[in-house]
C-alpha cells in the first residue's frame, strides 16, 4: 500500500471506532477479518497509527477545541500529522491528494486549520495537566488520592504501549523450551522476573510469527495477570471456581497449576465469552475445566454449591484504569458508561456472593485491573467488616515470589513501578471453624460478572 492508502485506511478505521459503541479491540478485530489480503506490514502501520492517535485523544481534542474545530477523524488526523509527526502543511496536502485509494483533498477550512497549527507541538503551556496526561475527569480525583505526588509519573507510564507478555502452558511444554524456540525465530525475548512461567518480547511483531500461540503452548497474558492467577495457589485435585472467568485467561493459568487434575469451573454471565474460553481450553489441552453460565452474581447455582470449593477467584468487573496502556479507549468509556459508584456496588455484591462458595480453610482471591482505592483496598476492608469469618493472607506469605509487588498486605502493581498493567489482588482465607457466609439478596444485574 502507498502511504496515502494507509492513511485512508486509518481514517476509515477511526470512523468505525467513533461511530460504533464497542471497545476498540472488537472494532479492530472485525476490521481485520475484512482485510485478510492486506500485508502484515500495512496492517501493523495502520493499527500503530490508530493507537497512537487514541493515546493522544484528549490532547488532540484540546487543540481542536482551542481552534474552534470539530473533533472528528479527519481533523484529528490532520492535527496528529502536524503536531506529533512534524509534517508541514505542504507534505500533508500531498498525501490528501484525492487520488485513487488516497484521502479526499483538503478543504479550505482544513488548510486554514493546518495554518493555525503551523510551528506548534502537541503540548502547550496552557494545556491542563489532566489533558496533558490523558486522564479523564471521572478518574482524576480518585487517581490523585491514590498516588499523591506520584500521580504524573503513573499517568505518564500509562501513555506508553504495553509490552507483549506470554505465559508458557506447562501442560504442553516448559519455559526453557519456549525461550529457546522464540530465540531461534530471531526474537528478542526475556524471562519475566515475578511470573515464573512468563516471557516478554520487547519488539512489535505480527502474532502470526508465533506458531506456539496456535498450538496452545503459549498464551498472551500480562505479567500482572499471571501473578493474580498464581495467588490462587490451586493444587492438583483441588476444586476451584473462577467466578468472573470472561474468556478464560486466568482459568487456563490455574488449570496448569493443577496439572490438569481436579476440577475448575469457569463462570460468567456472557455465553459468548464462555464459548471462547471453551475453545481456548481445547487448544491448550486443558481437560479439568468446565464452564457455567450464570444469570447474575446471585444465580441459584451459587446457593446450591455453598462451601464446596477449595479456591475461588473473583476477578471483578472494574473501571479498568490499570489497562489503559493496552486499551487506551477504556479511559473514555468504562466508568463513564456505568458510573464508579455502580461498579463498586456491583463488585461488593459479586464478592459477597462468591464468598459463599469457599469451604472452611479455603482461599478467596479478589482481584481487579484497577488502580483505584475505592475498588480495591476499600472494597476488601468493607467485605472483611461484614464477613468476620475471613482473614487476610499477606501476599508475601501467599506468594513469596510476588513480594516486591506487595503494597502492605495486598498485591498492588502499576506500570510505572513494575512495568506491568495495573492490578490489585487480595488473598483471603476462610476460618476453619467459620459458619457459612450470610445469604446475598438476589439482585439481577445487566453488568458483566467477568472481565476475563
């Protein structure tokens, strides 16, 4: 493809992202299915441009508003090319030529916009800090309370692209074998420090270059997510529930811990997500996992299986603030769609309901991919106050290899401090002599129980 054709493809994709009320990764997946004949280099260049612009959405919008222009794909692209790429108006005009496969020629208004921005850069002295750091209004207060003087450092880390982290499926192979195989492909790969089965590739590449993904020997999974699964500490023969399984990423990691022995049940309210997880189980050679579709967090299945499981993982739906490196659109969608207060209330209901499944002496792990205290430490402390039969197990005791990621008693990961996605997890143990947790009032929710 010519540079102009790539530019038009990126504009088309930006239009889909703006017009469709779906997460960007879902829009991109649908778009890629219609571009099977496109060269990998062209796909990579187009997606790189899209995600770069998404990571600068607030700053580009600020400039367009300052200049009295509508924030739409073409204007956003023009601002990006001049402010970030440093192209001149003449260079941009030549790409917007109106030729075959190229964007339509620039209008007088668009030429005037380029003229007003000539000589400027992305940052401006009058740009508010929250805009410069791409922090949405709903999250600015909670994140400042969470990080204090480290707020800017943490937000800047969220603006960089995420690393490509992989988990080795020990049901099929070993980390040593996979490290050797990936190096033989000419890839720059390293072992992860905290995740014992983790590998990291520090270069952009087409996933088609990784045949081990198709064979089920490798799974894409951030180091932080791998650590959360490790905290479950499932043993061969255990009975385990992944209460918010989504598409099954952590279920797969737990099944490998169990060496395919015992029973793990992946629960979710989304039939589509559970179907995808079943396909992943098959590819990974997992035989001890099954799925369970729930009507809500208080499904009658939970009541029928009280105190029946050794381990229960609650990877709760959340604001997703820890995933902004990977999902830059989420900062403008997640909590605004539902509201932080509603999310916190839903998390409390899910945690209280899932706790009924834990047998005396069993382990309950509560986790989010959020960095907000309201969804994490505050949520756990409220649960403990209402459920005195559960006690905290400090992370340094629950998983010594994750000790450096511990913040007080909990797992607390951030991109700036640990080079992972932002994750939180608390390990809770139910007392051997504790009675059953109280019944949770049935309150059906249309929100997803699991994120995956």
